[in-house]
C-alpha cells in the first residue's frame, strides 16, 4: 500500500496474514455451533448466542478492509480503534456492556478456537505499523 504522499510504502502483509488466521479461527468456532459438530444441541440457547457474538466479532473487519484498500493511515487507525473498542465490550462482565447475552462468556467458552487476545494483538500490530506514517504524513493524528 502507498501512503498519500506516494513516496513511502506501508507493508501490512504480515499483519493481514495474521488477521486472516484469526478470522478463520473464529469462523471455525462458529461452525462448531452448527450440526457440523456431533455434539450440537439446537435447543441449547448458548449455541445461538455464541454464534451471535463470534459472528459479531468479524463483521466490522469489512471496515478495516476498506480502509486498508484505500491506503490512508488515518482511516486505518480509525478502523483499528473502532475494532479495539468493540473487542473491549466483549471483555466486560455480563450486564456491564449492555449487550444481549454474555459476549465475555462466549469468548471464554470458545477460547481454544477463537482467542479474542489474538484479534486484539493483530489489530495492535496494525496500529504499530501505521504509527510512523501517521506521525510523518499526518502529525495531528499521531
């Protein structure tokens, strides 16, 4: 990706590779809450709520993808900050987040496949990678 000045290239290949692995892990966790899993019990409300929160953790990556495609470090930072705020809500105790169900419990139950810390780590790595570009090309946003 080239920054707005077209003089320096921002390479997020490693971080985007890690992000794809995280997304795949979450998708695998979602799949385990379907008849694919021999232990699936359709009457268990935890399955539906787990699918809800696992899928919710993925849908805003589209915003990050658009921002990376656009190439603006400022826009990428916006998307990363949004995702980190979203993931912080998933870590709050039941009722504290004002969200339906208990996203914290969902991620605790599914930690072997969908470790929220992995998502936070890769988003933070993206922020770390773009920080020099923000300071150089957009000092007000650093």
